[in-house]
C-alpha cells in the first residue's frame, strides 16, 4: 500500500473525498545528500540523543515466503521486477558514512530515469531497529545509476535503509515503490524502549500536536498543529512542496508508511494546522517523524501513536 501511495502535491491526488478534513500522518522529511535532515543518534524523544539498537537481523526479502507479505510496507528489497541492490552490508559506527545502491529494473540493469516527486527523484530513509536514529536524505545519482546517500553518524545495531521512488520509464513507469535492505553497524547495541503513546512532542522550542483517531486498515484524516510558547505558529516555510513532511514506522518490524499531506503550500508562510491523509495497515504503535521548516532551519519532531 505504501509503495503505491504518494503526496497529493503536485502530481497525485490523495486527499480523501476532497474534504478539508482530510489529514494525514507521515514520519519523515526529505533533504538532499548535502542538506540532509538526518538526526545523528536521535532517540525516541523529539530531541537528539545517543541511541542504540537490537542486534542485526536479515532482510525480510532474504527469508522464504516473506516477499509477498512485505511487498506493500517497504520491508522487501524487490517488487514487480525492481530490486534494490546495495553495495554495503555493514557501515562504520560513530562517523559519517556513504551508503551506495542501485535500483535494478526487470532487465537487470540499473534504472536511471525517475519521476520527480515532492521536488526529488529519490527519497531515502534510515531507521534503527528500535526506531531511533531516524535520518531522511535525498541521495545523489551518478550517470551509471549508482546512488549515494551520505549518512550522519550511526549507532551500533541493525538499521533498515528505505528507498522511495517512481520509475519514469519501463514497465514500472508511474508506479510508486518503497524498497529496503538492512545494514549492520558493528558494536555493542543497546535497545532504547519505545516511548509511550502521546499526542504531542516538543522540538527546538516548538510543540507539535496530533489530532485524529486512525484505525488499522482504514483511511483516516489527521491534523497536526504547530505552536510555540502556547501561540499558534504561522511562519512555516514551504518544504518539499508542502509545509510539513510526515513518515511513520511500525514498532517491531519497522514497516514504513508515508502519510500524505493534503495542505498544499500556496504561500511563503503556513500553519498552524496541517492536514494529512493517514492509512496505517497494522494495529500497534507507530513512531511518527514530522519535519517542518522555519527561518531556514529544518525541525524534526517524533512521537508514538497507538493505532487500534
């Protein structure tokens, strides 16, 4: 489901029934390889902290019978003939690292033509198995189809690297894909418990509040409100064709969900209320990462949302 859905801006219409109430959740925002929104060691709170993870686990796509189940939540490295091929199975701990990969098409050759979505041809996410250390990057592609994502410092443990893209040619033209692989960061991992469910989180002096009651397997509107010192924030700057970017990961398996903004950026300033279209397929706890920009600075708030 997640691999086939996208933002309503400016290419796809995802707003529910055209109502202004269509709101949604998303857990991540995108940056470029050079303007990464990565958050080194970000823990489960809204502020960055040293974090650790569980021991490394194999890619879901490496386990017999798991590909079909994982196909729509980003936990597979292949779908419909397209495959994520990574150059590294391990990355160093405690320092910046380059993650290189290609997206190979049904013909076995690297894909080089991608559709621009939310101003980027590729959105890349890194998340540790305990849902800490979130990074959202826009990697750079070489002429031969090799992408490079420049990651900030990684804590020891098992990480999953997600790629979100739409081929502009071939049998998958116009179709949205989310593929991923796991990477091991050597060292002694320490698991950080997932924070309890909450409706608000703080980051850089801002308070982010989520309103809505999503149910597993059902489309549902959500509203995110941004305030500061008790006052509504109205100076949100456009970011990736909207005023906020939201990404979610499921506790336990790190399944991916891109919750789509339905509030279009139609001016230089927006807020305080942002509408999203949420479609979370599985019950349980989802870790949300909301990214928004003010004064040229990108902020990332994180909170746990229970879904029944």
